[in-house]
C-alpha cells in the first residue's frame, strides 16, 4: 500500500477527524483574514480575540461581539459571509457523509483503499458527487430565492437603493439558510418587526436549513414521486424530524406570544397581527437561527428559559442548525414514554428503537448538558453578570444560535474564549460524537453478572 493510500485508510478509520480539523482550519483562516487592515472599517480596531470570536461565530452560526455592518469594511463583510457559507455547506456535507457511513450504505474504507466500487454500484464516487451537487444546488436555490424576495421588498417597500437592497438581500439569504443570524444592522431585524415580506422569507430559509439535507432530499423525491404517480413513503428520520420540529415550533410560538403579549419591552406595543408574526419568528429563530425582532434582554424570565430549551434542542440532523437535534430529543421522549408505560422496548411511529440508538441519544444529550453547565460555571466565575443571562449565553453558544441578552461584548477575555469553545464544540460536537459512537460499535466477548442498583 502506498503512502497516499495509507493516509486515506487512516482517514477512513477515523472519518470524524475530518469534521473537526476542517472546521478548525476554516476558523483559523477566517480569523487571519479578519485581522488584515483592510477588513476593518475606518476608526475601528480589530484584535486577535475579536477576529477569532467573529470567525468562530460566523462559521458556526453563533454569537458576535461587534456589529457586522458597522465594524467591518466591505472586504470584512465578505469574509464573514464566506465563513457563514463555508461553515453551513461544510457541516451539511460532512454530516451527510457521516450519516451515510453510519447507516452502512457507504463503504468508504473499501472504496478509498481498493477503488473496487464503480460509480453505478451502490453509493460510489458518483453518488457522493451527486450528493454534493444536491447540497450545493439546494443551498443556492433557497438562498437566491430568499435574497430576491428580501431585496425587492427593501427596494420598493423601504426605499433602499438598488445596490444596497441587493447587497442586503444576498447577505440575509445566506445568513438565514445557514442559520447564522448575522445581520447588517446593529439592532438585527428590529427595524423590520412589522414586515412579513422580510421576516417570513427569512424564517422559511432558516427552517429549510435547519431541517437538514436528508429531509429536504426526501421531500423533493416525494414530490417527484407524487408527480409521477408513484407512491413514496417517508423514512422514520424524515417523519420524526418534521413532526418534532413542527411541534416545537408551535409550542415556541405559543409560549413566546403568551408570555410576551403584554410586555411593553417586547410585543406589548404591537398590534395582534404583528405580535403573532414576531412570536412565530422568535420561535423559528430560536431553533439556532439567531435573528431577533425584539429586545431579547427585555424578555420575561420564563420566556428566556423556554428559548433556552428550544436552543438546546436545535434543528434537524445534517442541517445548518446546532443543538442536540430534534431526533435526539424525540428518541429520548420515546424512551421516557416506554419506561413510564412499563414497556420493554421503546418504539415511535410504528418502529422499534434499538438499545444502541437510545444510548447514543442519551450520551449526546447528557454531554451537551454537561458542556453547558461547565461553560455556565466558568462564565459565572469570570463575570459579574446574572446567572440568568450567563445561562442564556452559554446555551446560545452551544446551540450556535446567536441570540444574546446583550452581555457578549462585555465579557472579559476568559469569558469570550469560553464562548468560542462552546460555539466550536456545539457546532461539530454532536455530529462527530454521534457518528463516532455508531462507527465504534463493537461487541465484548464476555458478559458480566447482572445486578440492579436502586434508582430514584
């Protein structure tokens, strides 16, 4: 075996390393570009920590400590936009490939070391190419559609100059589909809180990006099958993602509207139609998009806690959203339901869940909780902000959401570094952890005696 084949073989043994290494290289390159003098607007200064924070936040779709439109020059904005696009596309690509590996439908090791598979047999190189083209085509289509609607609305509804309208439309289209939440105004989307022609396209792009490429691909296949009079049954993953995501979106909308309806700092001054619009947008954005139409710091404590739950759960697998993923949440809910009912096995939507699936979901969720708690403790130790604001910041960073109560820029260097770590791990952690657990599956040659400790 040659040196090149040996390197490919090592990558095939540990495919999750590519996700972490690739993401780290993108962040490092982005930070270096943002530190160039031409990346900063006049009378502004960019230090190494600011550049690293912005690069990590853009690539992961997380928080920011400076205003994108006011701090960065056109070149700097271009770097931020490129990081958002590369981060979102890269995560969807890596996660989709890892999902195929985990499902057993892609024999990457044999393919890379022996070149035995052909493009027409199974999922060979041709299938990978088609998948990459599908992700790129879907990304471009949604972003362009969103950009066109937003740009037209800004031009004719808000009197924005043509060039600026196109610029803002493209920026918001890319930021929305990649669930980045970066905006060109320092108050994010507050100025458009009453405009459904801007908020709804952005919310739709956020939802489509958060559902994940496997779900989008199956929905497209289902539509084509319906047009061709061929019945297509959705997979369990697609049904689970759509149903769970829809329920959480409805609950989040009802929660936000109900708790903030009379809050004079958020929805209170709005008419009932605009209240429903902002409530829905907040619930959609809290699933890791990070846009806001109201002052997050003015929200009720109960609302902030509810948003923390939505941010922690996140969106669908192999998508641009973060969090532990809706399928992980649904699997845990099914396990709890089975245990309460006294069933030996957990099932959902007519399918039985394996013990390995339940253990993986529990591992991802508990490690996520542990990471958020450790991050919260560190932030509390280095800042004098309230525990409520710090917890919200930690969950937002882990879920790669970008929402904040306004304390991000005031955190000391140690606190900002902690948030950077949370964003990085929150972006690549759940994907690589779940894949690694599945790919490292092995059976022991012995069984230990069984004994049951007291539970509860």
